[in-house]
């Protein structure tokens, strides 16, 4: 299962507890989204820019590890408000330049 780089420890514990108690999995691993994105591109070092509908983030990955001091919390939340020009710019980049993963992999 994946999680954002800024996910608090409490949320991680809750997710892990849910997986063990509800699904009774024998083992569980939470991977960071940025790390998975870098590895999926065949890179151990990358700067991952994740622009989503409700939040955006920039995550530096160096040799497969996320730099804790380099990660940015969703700074674009304020800029994504409809009254900001940045909202239009970010949405234009998202629509014209971003690659989308298929929602249904089956």
C-alpha cells in the first residue's frame, strides 16, 4: 500500500492496524508515493512533482530514500482556490502535460 510523504505517524499506525485486523494480512508494508513513482520510471534519484485535483506535492528521492527536509506539504492548496491565477495555470499543466495512470487496472 502507498502513502504520501507527509502522512503522520498516527495515520500510518491506523492504516496498518486496519490492514492486520480487517484483512488479517500476514505482512504489511507502506511505501511512499514518491519513491514508487521514481522506481516506476526506472530511477533511484528523482524529483517527483505530483499534481492532483485536491493537492499537489514535490518530493525529492535520492538513492531510493525520500529526503525528509526536502519534502513539501501540499503548498498548492491555497493556490488551488478558484480565485487564484495559479489554479488555472496548474490545471492547464495538469491537463496538457501530465501522464495519467489508468484508474482500473483489470
